[in-house]
C-alpha cells in the first residue's frame, strides 16, 4: 500500500512559474468531476490557465458516456481551462496535443514511452494508463470559433490493481514501472508540457499543424499501418493511413475506400 502524498499547492505553483498555469491551480479533496466543476467555472468567467485537481472523483467522466475510475490518492485527476484561438474544426488538435504532453510527462517521470492510441488514450504494455476528455464551448457571435475548452486528464499513477471489469484493459504507472510515483511530479511535468504544446498550437506563424501531426505520428504506432476495427459507419475494418489536416484518423478500409474516423473507439484487430 502506497500512502498518497498530499498536494502542496504552493510548491506546485512555484514549479509552474513561467507557464500560464502558475496562478490558476486549485486543489479539491473530493469532487464529482473536475471537468464538470471547471466547465461551470468557465461558464462563470474563469480565466485561461485555471486548473482544478482532485484527490478523488465520485463521478469521474470518461469519453463516450463512460465513467473514469477515480479512487482516492491513486491517480491524477485534473482539468485545465484553455481558450485557444482555434476554429471548432481544429478542436481535435487540442486532444492530440494533450496526448503528446502526457506522453512527455510520463517519459520524464518514469523513463517509459507510452503509445498513443488515436486520438488520446495512452497505453503501456497494451493497457490504458491515461484517458483524456476535452469538452468545448462555442462563441455565441462568431461562426464556429471555440470559446473555451476544458481538457480533462486522468492518469493512473499508483493504483496497485483495478476492479475486475477493467483490469484486463487498465494499468498504472506504478504497475508498469514497478515504482510508486509522486502525483505532484506528474502534474508539474504534464502542465509544463501542455503549456508548451498549447503555445505551439496558438502560434499561427509556426507550421503548427504539420509539426503537431508529424510528432503525433512519430509518437503513436496507431497513426499508420495498424490493422483496426472501427465501430462507426456501420462498423468496418482496415489499416490506419495517417491523419488529415484536422487530426482525424484515416483508415484504408478493406472494401478499398479511404475513410475518415470521426469518433474514438478504434480497436486493434486480434
Ligand atoms: C477517457 O474515457 O478515456 C477519458 C477519461 C478522462 C478522465 C479525466 S479525470 C479528470 C477529468 N475529470 C473528469 O470527470 N474526467 C476527466
């Protein structure tokens, strides 16, 4: 049993000086969902860079209406508010950038390189250790521009085991590396890496899309050449064939059509 370290908010803020997150961090012992709380705060005018982190979530939200296993002190449950000047059609790029930031944070803290299953599940030993849920709001008066995005990141850090129903699919950094880790180290590394990724995304003078998509393709064995089944458009199978300019996955399906995957849920063919 690893006793959970307390978050020292002042120390974490100090380690984030120079990023957009230095002043915005708030810690909760227990909430229903950090995403739900931060979406409320965003609607009430919370600024860019607000971060909510909790020791425990009682109704952690996952993608596709799933819940996120959020036992006290074991994982990092964090939501980040950002207001990038991006059209809605590029919102997926925020998910891809966050996946790269989480991959970098894990590498810095454990030396392990997690694979990224498009769009943003991180896997170690073929099992999921990070889930990312980006929830967006649109500008009322501008055509399809993003008003803000709440980026929710769940990292399984010190879980010694998982409930039977998710055990075959889930792992923690501790299980994969054999070592317990400090949640605060992961949080600091994640927020630093995400600050950098968001800066690249917003810098319209940089060739940002090419850069992000190229780096994603380098960091994910799922972007190209993976035989997958896709549970949409009636369900089909094929081989992944890169990403389009908005970050959507292309699959050369077995019927000879190049299809664009619009939602997550892509699975490897056995
Ligand atoms: C997924 O299903 O893969 C996404 C999981 C996202 C979980 C995180 S934990 C922090 C934040 N708050 C939530 O309620 N969900 C996200």
